[in-house]
C-alpha cells in the first residue's frame, strides 16, 4: 500500500507466548498425520493393550467375576511392578513402529524443499524448530505409553486402596521416567536420521537397521566369547535393562553354561553388564544424535563444487 495513505496499523491481536511457539509445528503436522488411514489404524490398535490391562485390573475387584471364577485373575496375573513393566515393554514396541511411520520424514521434507530458511527467518530459533519437530513424535508416543500407564496405575490404586498405592508408588515414577527415556531416544534417533537421509524409505530402513543390525552383532559376540556383554550393542536389550532397573526387577545373574576346556568340563556363570553401562549407552547415543541434528539443521547449506 502507498505510504502516504497512512492506513497501516500495527498488529494488535493476541501474541503467541515465546515458550509455546514450538507447538505451531505439531499443530499443523497432526493434520496431515491423522489423514493417513494406515497410521490411524495403527494408533487405534496401539490402544487395545491398555484397554485389556484395565479389564485385567478391574476383574479381581468385581464380585460377579469372583463368583464365576474359582481362581481370581489377581492370582493368575498379579498387579505389581512386573505387570507394569510388561505394559511398558508392549507399548514401547508399538511406539517404535509408530515412530517409524511418523518420524523419518519430519525434517527431511524441509531439507529437500529448502524450507528451513522460511522457518528460521522468522522469530523462530533452531532449538525451537528441533523441539517442535521432536514434539510431533513425543506427543503421539506419550499418548500410548506413560499417559495410559499412569491412568492404569491410578485405577489400580483406587481399587487396591491406599496401602497398595503406598507400597507401589515408585512404579508410577518408573512408568513416567521409563517412557520418557524411550520417547527421547526414539525422537532423537528418528530426527537425526531424518536430517541426514532425505529419502523416506532409506530413512525408515536406517532406523530399522540401527535397532536390528547391532543386535545381530551383539548375539554373535555373546555366542563366540560366551558372554552377555554383547547385549550392549542391542538397543532393545539396553532399554529393557533400563526399564527393569527402574521397576526394581533387574538382575545381573543370567545363568550357567557348561563347556569343555582341555578335556575337562567347566561350568561358567554368565552375568549381565552393570546397569550403569546401559544408561551410558543411551546417553552417548542421545548426545551423538543431538550433535548430528545440530550440524544439519541450519538456515543455509554451503555446497562446494
């Protein structure tokens, strides 16, 4: 408009708070994510196990069910730390494939279409951009892990009474922290791969490879050297060890093997690696992913001919 008309007025509407500007990205991303029928079907399927777990928790406290069954479900499936560990392991499995559907293309699309300058030329920092992209996966994973997990814990606490709640309060912390560790690991891995691999199929294959190829090498190491230290190469085993430690059910004693050495039978005991080493693997891998994301996400890219 012409300046001499003096019809320009500054914006007087509501300003988005600085702390929540990163939520602009997931708000628009969810519109396209839930348009996929495959994703929607998988997301609904991932909520079936929490529903089954709620039924298992409720039936032992129902008088009609007690009369019908000679043995209560509580005798068959005790509601304890092991129950919630199995819940987290199952939902973590669903979370991995949910991340596989959503995570890889989040940053790669912007890099392929040179869209990063459009984000970063606005009052939107690189950190807010990365957090916004990660929050797309984090919010979806939260909806199937710690949110239903804590609801089940509260449901059992209501039915089991204050004494059960007092004795198992640490389980709630284990559900939340264990889910948070898994969510952070998956989001960092998927976004690091998305930033460096622009082709979606290749990015998804790389994410699968990070979990399955080192696990195969770890199994080979365990077999050749008759040890359990090869488990540190398997992210699935490492995260399960961390979860078991949080729930208080982790044990290093694995078992004993019998082998022949110089013509004599020798019994050897196998032990799992210390729990702190599992945490160290996750921390080092997370920092490496964060470094890869930081190096790739920038407003411009220098190409040397």
